[in-house]
């Protein structure tokens, strides 16, 4: 039985990846940081799986990673943990950079210092955000990185250090340059989920306004369920490499808004308020990926498209809101305009 360590297991991708690995017969060691409230809702359904164990971990704690590698002797490590919100990275640059850039370096150092370079395969969650405001799209593995936020700058460091350790020490380390991917498990402060939650709540009379920032930004949006398959496939290759994972279609925030409100049978412009505070100090205006390499070398193809993604997310939120009587209301009120 293979053993995989997954950092960020309580996150969107961590939860789907843990599910996938368990379904493939892996023993999964999910690493979560300590939180004052239990935040395992995305993995509650697999919580009692006999092959899943949870351990405390923090990106900033080197000792933890040495201890866990020594104890569990993993075959694969997937580094998904991060302060992953781009806007928040402008407010908390040091915290973001410490975790996003130095966190993966700590893991790579542990692998190297424990003489496990030829034993452990490593996956790094790189990001399309690294292309920043490069105008020369579509982006592939060799496109110029022009990061436009503290988050993206940190991801560029991590991306480069992974390649450096691969080339210097022969570690089987691959980076997936994943374009935006969403799902019903997406964090509520990312724009797609903010929109699907709002549409569901407006439909049920639980909300009367949706505050958004830049509607013109374009993203290559895929479904997280499809994207974790690509992560796993990268680590099954004989040789490590970097791969762009994307749908090859781009849509504006405005198009996503209209698609979702159409699913709800609502006119979005009756409820929309543009809030200047939601614009970023430096925007990434246009992301479009070219995943030819992954489609060819990994035989990877996404099953979802823009329309099925929007529908899946809206329907899941509508169902959830029907049952929860809008328990997110107070959070939305407290954070309005800030995220
Ligand atoms: P997410 O839902 O925000 O999950 C992030 C995970 O990291 C959560 O489990 C979080 O724990 C954990 N975490 C945050 N700070 C930590 C720290 N200091 N120590 C340990 N764990 C920490 O993000 P995601 O969408 O699943 O993304 C997974 C990874 O892919 C991230 O590295 C992200 O930057 C990258 N990525 C995402 C996308 C995308 O579109 N989703 C695209 C490209 C790259 P809590 O649950 O306690 O917050
Ligand atoms: N979050 C948010 N909230 N974004 C808004 C809003 C709003 O109210 N209004 C407009 N936007 C715009 C943002 O300015 C951005 O252009 C776009 O919607 C997408 O924002 P997010 O959903 O926050 O995602 P992101 O593209 O910044 O970052 C995500 O994708 C990256 C990959 O490209 C995150 O998942 C990152 O972790 C990931 O690396």
C-alpha cells in the first residue's frame, strides 16, 4: 500500500485529493493546522475511513515535517497548504510569503537531509497567478512569469526552488501550474463561490445585495475534481516535470455572474453593487492556459466545462442554503467589502 502525505487536507483541493487517493487504495496522512474551531467540514465524509489519518502541521514548522516523514515513510507528498487568497496577500504579505514560499522549501530540505531524494515523490501546487499581467497568452510551461501580488511572488519562488531541487538533487519533484479551479467546496471568499452562494441566498430571500469588485477580469475556470486527478498523474510519471492544467477557455467574472443567476432565474443587476474596496492594488486581468503538454503526456482531460461548473456550484449552494437557513448571513455582514 502506498502512503501519501497531503498538506492542506482541510482545503478544497486537499479534500478532493484525499478522496481520490483513498479510492486508489492509498494510506493518506492528511495534515491540518490547529484551529480554534473544528474546520474539517470538507473531509467529514471520509473522516472515519480506515486508511485516513490526520496530523497537526504548519507550513512554518520544520520540526513537524521531519517528524512526520520519519514516522510515516511516505511515497508521495502533495504540498497544497497555503494562504491562498490573492487579495488577502496584499494585507498579510509576510505571513503569505513565509508559508507559500518557505513552506515547500522546508519540505524539500527535509527530503534532502533525510537522504530520501530517490524515495519520495513531491508535488507542488504552483499557480497560474504566477503569469500575473503578462499579456502574451495563452500561457504554457515556458511562458514568462510576471507575478502581480505577494501571493504570486511567493508561488514563483516555490516554483523555482522545486525545479532547482529537482535538478540539483534529483528529487522527483513536479509542479502543477493550475489555473483557477472551483467546486461546491470552494472557499466562500473566492469570487465564484461568493456568487453562487449569493444567488442561492437571494433566491431563498436570505440576502438582497451582492458586492463585487472588478467584473472584467477573465479566468480559465475548471473544476477542482478534475484537477486533483492531474496532480496524482504527475507523480505516477517516471520523470518529474512541470505541467499547466487548464481548460483552454476563459470567461469574465461578469459572464460567471450572469451564468449563475441564469441558473437561478434571477437578474443579477437588480442585486449587484460594485464596491471599490474589492478592487486589487494590482489586478491580473486575463488568464488563459495551454495544457497541451498535460493532455499529451498525462492523458489528462477535464470532464467539466464552464456551464456545468456554474450549475454544479449553484445547485449545491441552493440545496445547502435550503437546509441551513442561511447560516452564512452573519459572516457575510461582518466581512462585507473586505473580501
Ligand atoms: P484552500 O481551499 O484555501 O486550502 C488551503 C489549505 O491550506 C487549507 O487546508 C488551509 O487550512 C491550509 N493552510 C493555510 N495556511 C496554512 C499554514 N500556515 N499551515 C498549514 N496549512 C495551512 O486552497 P485550494 O483552493 O484547495 O488550493 C490548494 C493549493 O493550490 C494552494 O496552495 C493554492 O495556493 C494552490 N492553487 C489553487 C488554485 C485554485 O484555483 N484553487 C489554483 C492554483 C493553485 P485551513 O483549512 O485551516 O484554512
Ligand atoms: N475574491 C473576490 N471577491 N474576487 C473578486 C471579487 C470579489 O468580490 N469581485 C471581483 N473579483 C475578481 C478578482 O479581482 C479577480 O480578478 C477574480 O475575481 C478572481 O478572484 P478570486 O476568485 O479571488 O481568485 P484569484 O484568481 O484571485 O485566485 C485564485 O486562483 C489562483 C489561480 O490563478 C486562488 O485560488 C489562488 O489561490 C490561485 O492561485
